[in-house]
C-alpha cells in the first residue's frame, strides 16, 4: 500500500478493471464472435455461452485467400522497415554527430513533410504508380510505406543517437576507426535501443497502414488492411467471418505490440517522454 | 554525404507530387473525358471551394480533430491516474488497455460498424433495449459522432500509454513532501501532477494532429462520408473527387488546399517541438 493513495485500494481496483473491460469490450466481443456460427453471431439476445467453431477461419482462407494478403502485409512491412532503416540511419548519424547550423532546419523540414496529409499526394502518386506500372505491386507499396514513415524514422533515430556521448566516437576515431567501423562497433551497439524501437514502430505503422493500401492496391498486392475493408458491405450476415478475418489480421500485431510497448512509447514521443 | 539519400528521397517524395499537383490543379483533367488537357486557370479551385460539400468538410475535419484530441487527453489522463498506483492485476490491465491502439483502422471501423453500432443486432442497440430505450441507428443518425467514437477508441490507449509512462517518472519524494506539508489530493494534482503532464500532453496533441488531420480509412469503411456529406472530411472529399468522380484537376486543387491547412497547423506545432528540441 503506498502512502499517496487517494482512493481505497478496493475502489481503485474495481474502477480500473471496470474501465478497462469497457474499453476492451469491443475486442473481446470480436474474439467471441469469431468462434460463433453466423446464426449465433446475430442472435438476440447475444449468446455468451456456445460451442466454439473453427469453421470461419477456414472459410475466410478459402473465400478470400487470407494467406496471400498476410504474406503481402509481411513483405511490405518488413521491406519498408529495412529500406527505411538503410536510408534513415546514415542521415540520423550524420545529423547527430556532425551538427551544423542547418541540422535543425533539416529536421524540422523532414517533420513538416509528414504533416502534409497523404491525400494531398494521392493524385500524383496514383498517376505515377499507374504510368510506371507500380500500381498494385508489392514494390510500389513498399516504397510508398517507406517514404511515409521516413521522417518519423529519421527523427526517432536522431533523438536516440544524440544520447550517445560524442567523446566515445572521438576516441574511436583517434584509434583510427573508419566511418564504417565506427558505425559498426560504436553506434550499432550503443544505439541498439533506438534502432529497435524505430523498427518496431515502423512495422506497426506499415502493417496497419490503410490509406495507401486501399488506394494503390487491390487483388495482387493488397495488404490485410485492404482485405478487411473488402468486408464492409452492408448486410449483417457474415459477422462471424468478418470477426475471424479481423482477428487473424490484428492478432499478430497486437501481440507484437504488447511486448514492445515500452520501446514504442520512447520512439513515438521522440524520447520526449520517459 | 550520409545525409544525401534521406534528404534526396524525401525531397523527391515531396516536390514531385507537389509540382504535379500544382500542374494538375490548373488544367482540365478528367479521366472520364479523354482529350487534350487544357489550361483553365483557377477554375478548379473555384469549383472545389464552391462545392456545397466543401464548407461542411472543413468543419467536419476540425470537429473530428478537436473532439478526438479532447476525449483522448481527458479520458487518457483519468485512466492513467487510475492505474498509476499498484493494484491486483495491474499488469494485465495495462496490456489490455493499450490493445486497441494496435488494431488496424479498417478492422476497428468494421468492428464498430457491425458488431457495436448496428441498429438491430449491435451490442449498443441491445444495451439500450435492455434499458427500455429505442435503439439508435448510430451511423445514419449521428455519423460524425460515430466516427469520432471509433477514432477515439483507437487513440485513447495511445494517450493513456504515454501518460502512464510519464506518471511513472513523477517524483515520489516531492509528492510525499507536499503531502506532509498538508497539501490535499486536489492540490497535489494541480501543482505537481498537472505541470508534470504538460510535456506529454503536448506530445500527444502533436502526434494525434499528424495522424488525425487526414482520417480516411475509418470513414471509407463505415459511413462512406455520408449520409450526404455529414461525415465527409477534407481528405475524403478529395478522394471522392479523384477516384470516384475521376476529376484529377479538382482533386488536385483540393489537395493544395489541404496542404495549406496542414501547414497552418504545422507552423504552430513545429514551434512547440522546436522548443523541446533545444532542451
């Protein structure tokens, strides 16, 4: 029992659990519905106890090829994360350790590109993708995802590299380390936390990205976000299947998020909140 | 030299679409009307701005942004304070609380549209019937409010997560000292907790603005901007012009408008973080 208590423990426990259960209720409901038959899913009043069935999952795979979309999501997320790191890390490195008067302006400018609404670039990107044959391809989507995450990645890496004491670099340079050696033996080990949280965030953002995948992809390169959107037709006769598809689409990243929440906070707030 | 790839690609990513948008916005370019594109000056801008959907879409954008930020910051602070001190199951509660943030927008929107807000079978309808009230057809009668609820549900965990993290670094000894000096709970909250939360609140507002300025998927999958224009925001209006009316010219004019709108917000925000950066 801490001494800063305002409310008695029992009251706090009950209210915290109530609030939490209210907030996660839609998710729990989704999980429950995914294991019902279509008839059970729309029964009034709703059933809480029933014999769970797995048929929805099989049917989602059969009817809309879940695995293809999952593969697309995986490839574009991983691809854009790796590509983004390759571009962002050197930039963050040079800005963190070789500061000039313009460094701040460059950082601000990068962030400002992220503030441009994606829809502002929709038409040109769509036309470019169409003329270059990148429409509905994994390459096209990966590039677009990379670009839209790049500013955030540079920022996050910059703020984590900045915390590495420059004296260490100084020393390694005295010992004759090349830029590459310095990067490998000093930055990489010391900046591991920053690199990890940047990658995590980029993975989550790309996996959940919906604007570009809805507009630039369809049958071939569609990601899971686009697959779920295709279930939006108005009839209420396939909730169980919708739930099963959603569950399969969100489960990997939600579980992933649970394990990496600490790094994500650090990353998302550019290290401003500790 | 190491900076070149990042700056170069970002520059291209920004400037090429911008130039193309500028060009498209002053020509007649409709994918459904083949023929040479011709220069028509500012007619596209005029068309976009005088579109009866334009005014409401700007208002909807701002309403959506403002409401979601207000809801997430207020409720997020409350929740974070509630789970700040240890209690049985706190670890599980934390993990559960942040889950909605990782749900992709399309799945989130459909979950609410069907399972929660459906006027016949939805959970909300059943709850109101249980209390003897008429079920509400959320998406038809309160489309913008529905979108606000859906988006807030996604971002509340985010705000909460950041506040929780920040509260952990609140100086406990200072708290204790204040208590010893006779400060009551309200005073402690007002003079110690609130100032401590200032920075995380600024960060949350900034990040939410970046992501919520152009909410799209949630509207696309639930209301489709309707009924009428009741839940159309600027982003969705531009999308409608470009990919449903195939009018590239008008959509481009709209896009430039959105860029200007975003930049107004950006100037204000960049000042804010610019200060933080120097610390």
